[in-house]
C-alpha cells in the first residue's frame, strides 16, 4: 500500500500480508492511494480512510488506484473522511469465512469512476449534471439515508430526468445471489419515485419489479442466480408532479461462488 503524490513520489508505504499504514500529513490535491497485491485476483478487506472503515472487495489485475477526493469530488463523502493530518489505512486478505458469508455483495464505499479493477463497481449512462453527489457510485457506498438530496449524507444516483437511464453493478467474478434491497430517494415532495423497474442479469434473465412510494427498503426475493453483473433499467416514473426520481442505495445479497 502506498500514498503517492501528484509528482509520483511516494509519501508513505507499507508492505505485508496484513498492512496497517499511519499517514501523519494532510492530503494534497493530486494524491492517490495505491493498493497492490501479488495475486492477480484476490478477495481483500481494505480501509482507505478510517472514517469510512473496512470494505470487502474483489481486486483484479494486481492493483487499484484511488484518487483522494477534493473540492466537488469530496462533498459526496463524510466531511470527516480524508481530512486532518492523521490517517489510518489498512489492507489484508479476506478470510474464508468472510468470503463465503452471506452479505451485500454490491457494497463498495471506495468505488470511483476511474476504477476498473476493484469490485463491485457501479456505472451508469447518465448522472445528473456530472456532479459527484449524483454519481452512480453513491448507490453502492452503504449509505441508506434518503430523506434529502445533495451533499453527504444525502448523496444519490441522479438520472437528470432521463427516462432511459440505467445503472449497472459489476461484481468482477461469478457470485450467487437471491435477494435485493433498494432504497429510492424519498425527499418528498421534491422527489418522485419509480413505480416499476426492470432488472437484467448477466445470465440472460430479467425481473420486472413493482415499487411503491416509500422511504423504507424495497425488498425482492428471487430464485438464486449465478451472475457477474446486474443492470437496472426501464425506470417507469410515478404520475406525479415531480420530475426527480433517484436512487439512494442498491443492495444485492448472496455469497461468492467458490469452486
């Protein structure tokens, strides 16, 4: 694990089977965190900021880069994160019981647009005005708060009033899943809601999901599928005055498919 400056100099580094790295400096714009792994693909527990905590991820191609957020890119995170001059970072291989446990396999609070190696990864064909507080990654960061919109803790995936919006969560490997929980944004009356969405899975199957106006979790159980990604599309808005349906959190529960 390394903290690398804008000029590519290494500000701090640690290497071990289980890394704990204390960084006693203020971050500067252009800093990035590099996580590397000897294995080409591995299940890891990573902590890139102590205010966010550890996350279970699947890393491919040996490494991931995380750009330390500043300015507009920072406001979708807690103000406590990546702040101050004392930071505790960590990474270790996930244990077998952590790998096979039933959990939300869609959660990754360290996802970013540029991320191509660390899974799960969220992407979308539209994000409202390109603002960080409406980015697809917000829908998989683990934050279920949905009673307003804008800066943290109210970040969400915003569709810019586009009826053809779609969001995809890629897991980077085969998983087994059979249950979903979803929190649609509920900043009523500013917000609208979707009365129906369609879920497409990498195995070729689809589920049409009927929803209702609620600030609570929408829950869906289905026959267990072995999949590598899921995409939500055909978002049918309720017939109300608001043009602003949005997604606060997307959760998919299951286990890793271990051969």
